[in-house]
C-alpha cells in the first residue's frame, strides 16, 4: 500500500514537472504551440490534485508523520501558492499577456515543495 | 515498515534532491519534446521542430547526466555500489538504454530541424511534412515515447524498491 501511494505521489509530482518545464520554455521565449500548453495545463490539473490527495493520504498512513507537522503544513501552503500563481499564469497566457514573472514564482514554489519533501525539516 | 520508510540519513538528502530534480526536468522536457514534435508533424511548424532539438540537446541530455551522476553518488552514500540490489541494477539498465535513445532522438531532431530550416528558407517549397520534421520528427516522437515509458518503470522501481 505504502509503495503504491508513494509511486503515484511521485508520478503526480512528475506531471507537475511537465507543466513547470513547458511554461519555463514559454517564459524563455520558445514557440511551444497550443498543444504543448494544453498538455501542460492538463498535467497540472492531474498532478496538482494527485500530489495533494496522495500526499495527505501518505501523511496519515505513515507512522511518524502527522498532517499538522510543520513541513507538511509548509508544503500545503507552497502547493496553494503554486496553484494560485499557476492559475494566473494560465489566464495571462491565454489572454496573450506575458506570464513569465508569475510562472517563475510558481516554479520557485514547486522547487520549495521538492526541498520540503526531501529534507522534511522537523520530521 | 512505514516508519522505517520515513527515516533517511541527512547525507542522502542533497544527492536525492538533485537526482529527483534532474529526473523531473528530464521527464518534463521529454513530454514537451514529444508533444511539440507530434504537433509539428501535423501542423508543419518549424519552431516546434527547433524546440524539440534544443530541448533534447540543452535540457534532456544535461538532465540525464545530472540524474545519472547523482544516482552514483546516492548509491555510494547508501553503500549500494559494491553489491547493488536488483532495483538499482534495473535503474542503471534503464538509464543506459534510454541514453542511447536520447542520443538517437537528438541526432534525428537535429537533422529534422536543419531540413525544416532549409524548407523555411526556401519558402516551404518541399511541403508541410518537411517543415514539420517529417519522418524524422515522427521517429523522435517514438524514441522519446519509449524513453518515457521506461522512465515510468524507473520511477516505480525507485519508489517501491522491489527486492
């Protein structure tokens, strides 16, 4: 059970990486085209929900973790920041405006999530 | 077992972070390359073919190197390099096989980008298939697709560590 939860949690995180890489390419001026943006947005939808739900499930399932641990609450806050800025990046890009600044904030939040997941400060 | 899974020595954290980050950039780039080139072969976009080539050369291959070097670092920290378990061996095998696929895909994408550039410079005289990468573009999509499937298996191996 733990193995499958962790695998699916990781897979969801890799979907988020697809979004971060695609939007980074756009921010750096690459001509990604609409299909790549559509795939990136879909990956964010699935990966975002997947990381949150499976992450909380793992926190409940694993002995020694609690959902109210500081690093897990920090991860939830970063997830909310990434989701909020990601939504803004999506709408600004759809409106034809530059979404670079807001995208880099989201990318930093995602990077912060990875730092928390690896170091687990206080765990 | 679940409590054990939560505990990891601090020395493993930096190589693990870099390993996962590089793997994420690698997979993210490969999905972007596959989608771009699949779209290019249908719509004839020269920019998408160039993006595929640059993505493979400037992001996927360097990420693969970081992913592999940090894998060795982690194996050394965990003392798995002397007598590696099956899941580590399988990970190495997947990474080495996919490197060949990535090199082949990069060469194909480079040639496709060059041809697409010539088509664009010549006013698109040889048609949309040339501008969009044609058969080479499709070959890159297949090679990258195989690599992506292999990486999903590798993620499963790294997460579950089957003995």
